[in-house]
C-alpha cells in the first residue's frame, strides 16, 4: 500500500510499475500495455486511478517517441514496437515535438515518491547507464540520410565529371 502522506502522480505510478517488471524480468526488452496495467493493479499503484487516464498515459503522455498530446516534458517510456513499452533510456529517439522542453522528466523525483520505492530510482540509474543507447543517426529516422546513394544510377556508366561536362555541352 502507498504511504498516505505522498500523493503519487499517475505518471510516477506507471513508471514504478514498468520498473518493477524490468527488475522481475531482467531478460525482457519490453512489456505489453496489458502487462503494465496488471502490474499497476497487483502492486496497489492503480488504487484511485481511472482506466482511461492510464490508457492515455500508456498511449501518449509518457512515451518519448510518439507525438505528445498535452505535455511535452514526459519521456518516461519508450515504445519498442506496437503495443510494447519499456523505460526510457538517454539516447533513445525522442519525437521532435518533445525536444524543446527544458527539463524533461525521465523518472519520478525522489522526494515525490514514498521511501519504499527509492531503490527503484537507484536501480534505474545503473540499468539505464548499462543499456544506454548511443546517439547516432538512424537510417529509419532520418529521411535525408535514407536518400544517400539514390540517383547514382544516373551516371553509373560514366564518370561524374564526364556526366557534368556532357550536361554543359550545347551541341546535344
């Protein structure tokens, strides 16, 4: 049961439920939204929450790589594939509409959650460092990078300098 003196935000409750799943199943990369909902209920973190609010948080509000609906500051979860989420790690792709925010929220603030959940924050620091994603361009994410090499068939039969020279000739 949750300590009465701290009113946990739904975002923090969901983050804690996903952290619990990661710790219980360390070999799993991600978890279905239904698994996350079940963990919320089993852990008592769902007490007093509305299913529609949980749905909105799992679909958009907390997910770093989907366009935000209302808040741009949350980057607590990452969608690995349709319907599956994991905790966000620095270096993960972030939807461009979430980029400008000054202080994005990746995890609960220590003073905003009961003491019994503090070990999850300590675990997360180590886990996220061990699994940090290298920030590098991705062929799937950048339409300009995907254009590299397109059109090379145009001058496949002649040197690029000859091709340009032929374009400049007036007798053709």
